[in-house]
C-alpha cells in the first residue's frame, strides 16, 4: 500500500462559543491525530492548516468573521477531493459531519479509529 493523504475531520470551533483557548485545544486534538497518522506512514491534512492562512491573506481578522467563513468549509470541500481518505475524530461538529458525508459520496474510506488506518512502510 502506498501512503495516503488523510484529511482529519473533527471539531475546530464546535462547542467553544468562540473561546480562543477552547478553539486552540480543538486544533491541538486535530494535530495530535495528525502526528499519529504521520507515524503510521501517511500524510495528514487538516483543513484549518490551509483555510486560516488563506482567510488571513484575504483580510480576516478573527475566526468566524465573514471573510473566514468564506474559506473554512469550502477549503475542506476542495481538500477532500484531493485526499485518499478521511479520519473522523470524536466530538460534535457539523463541519466534520459534512466532510464525512462528502467523503462517502466520493467513495473514500472514512476511518473512525487509528486502528482502522493501515500502517505503511516508510523510508523516513
């Protein structure tokens, strides 16, 4: 098996009421999952890694402002179309559920535990 590009879907803003510390905690959970996926030999991707810099370049001043809203979900939609699979971490999230729906429509595997993700041999 070749390494997969795996989008990690889970809460980012959900359940935070806009609290920056809670949002950072959610991003930390996504990034912890990314590390595990990388250690399994795959390439992890988190939509916010792309969406947040794009929104900032477009003039966004804060997560959730009108400019950032034009990037967060659309970026994930575009990314999923480039990915080989989606890993859905725990936690309520409308965006993550949308990511899972799209992945299934596209016929992509949706993993719900790290144990489901095959390990691949790596040279690095």
